[in-house]
């Protein structure tokens, strides 16, 4: 299947399962919230679950957050089995911390981004070149042309989990 837009990816996700298709929601930059301050002021325990076992966050595969119990997070290390619970509670009492926490929980967190994130100028140049060469169909050209870009934005590929074969051969 050819993929030229986010809508193509959305269709791929929906078609990934026939019996219970995935539900997708297209999000915009304003839908992402800055949760750092909220977490710093409202989460006190990140290390020990209710059974007294240490929590290894790197191994967690699944979380459950319940609106009716915001002071607990359920987690598990596999995709099946029982969930363990960590009580995140409230921070140790300091002057004014209770008021700060109430204020943070009463007001929604601010948006993480004020505008659309730019791609690198080099990446946009390459995408426009694909449009000009006819690789990307004409009905998508305006979307790519309107992408914000910046020469200050750096392309960052994620670090590979394992060394590539060419590195192993050297």
C-alpha cells in the first residue's frame, strides 16, 4: 500500500485487525499537554509497588490509569497476566505544597507546543524534490509545501536497539 499522508497511515492502522479494528484519533500539536510540572508536584512514589517490589519502568509493557483512582497506577511487565499497583500518592508535605497540588489538579496542564513542530530544512527540501519528481502525487503537494521547516531543526534518528550488521563486520 502506498503511504503519502497521515490519513494513509490511519487507514493502515484501522485495517490491521479485521474483528476488532483499531480506533484512531487524529491529533494536533495543541492536543499534547505538558505533564512535567504536574508529575513533579503530584507523584511522590516512583520506585516501589504496593507489594513492596521495586518497579522496573523499562520493562513495563502495559499501564492502567483510572480516573476514579488518580493516586494509583496499575502496570504489568507482560501483555497478559495480573497487574501490579503502584501508589503514586502525593508529595511529602512542604509549605504550600498542598495548595500547589490542588491548583495543579484543578487546572488542566498547559499545551506542550505553541505551534506546529518544524521539520529540518533538508528534509523538507527532499520532500519537495519527491513532489517535483512525481514520486508524491499532486493532490498531496500542497500539504508537503505547507509543512513548517527550520534550518535550526536537526534530524534525529532513534538509536538502534542492536548494532547494525555493517558495524558487526568491521
